[in-house]
């Protein structure tokens, strides 16, 4: 189950840690389930489709 993250003040959810727009640091809202409001990041959707979606724990500390 992916973790969905959204930066405060934005209504776009991200769930791939390797998304260039993945929210980091302060003022980030996370959810364990699929949010029922807001928008889903098209880049994360593309990564999921191509099997390139990296989850947060694996990716933490890299970069
Ligand atoms: Zn994204």
C-alpha cells in the first residue's frame, strides 16, 4: 500500500518517492489510503504504469 503525500497548500497527491515533485520536509500531509479528494500527480501515475514507482522507505536517505 503506497503512502500518499501532499504538500500543504497543494491539492496534488504524490506516492512515488522518485517523483521530481515528491513532497519532502515540513508541511507535508501523508495518508496510508487513497485520498478521496484532490488530484493525483500525473508523473506518479506514469511511474506506476511503467513499474518505476519507488516507495518512500526504500528511497529514504538516497539522493
Ligand atoms: Zn508525483
